[in-house]
C-alpha cells in the first residue's frame, strides 16, 4: 500500500504540460535520465560535457561514469533533441522548493562553471535538486558511502 501511495504522489508531479519557470525537466535518454531546470523563454540550465568535443566517458550501457562537466544555459529543444521529456517536480510532495526567483538566481550563478560529474555520486539530478530544494536527491543511484 505504501509503495502505491508513493507512486501516486510522484506521478501527480510528472506532467507533459508546458513548463513553468523553476520546473525540473526530466529528459529520457537511453539508459538514464538527464535533468535540467526550466528558466523561461524555452531555455533550461543543465549540466553537460565541459569541452563539448565529445560525449562524456561512458561504459557500454552509455551511462556517464566520470569527467568534468559544465553548467550551461541552452534551449530545451536543443538539449532534449529527439528524446522525450516531461516536467517532473517529483519531490514537491514532500519537500518545499525555494521560491522560483531564488531557484533561478542560484542556477544562473553556476552558468559556465565546471562541476564534477559522475553517475555514481555527483549527477545532474542531484545538482538540479540541490538548486531547487537545498538537498541533492537522486533515485537513479544510491548515495555514496
């Protein structure tokens, strides 16, 4: 019963509606989810390869293992490409996000800065949830240690 209730609560915050400023965007990549923050006018802030000359180092499943990454502001349609995406504020049912202006200010302060990126600890979902809620949360991987 508890698992069903959690699933119902989470699905209430997942939507194919047009995003609002401050919404978390889940982009469904092959083998993992990429996360971004919608900042308005079609733009998102997200974590991407620092040098943009090639893909992040990966194993045979295509998941990101390690490499420096950079925070970028780009059009959602360029970030998502042909991958499916949705608004996914799945933590709002049990966490109170910062005010939208504060979330956007925090995100914009990271643009063009390098950040560590590894799917086993510092991933894009954790980065985005830290901006929104103050805590790094990811259900894609367990916390290290």
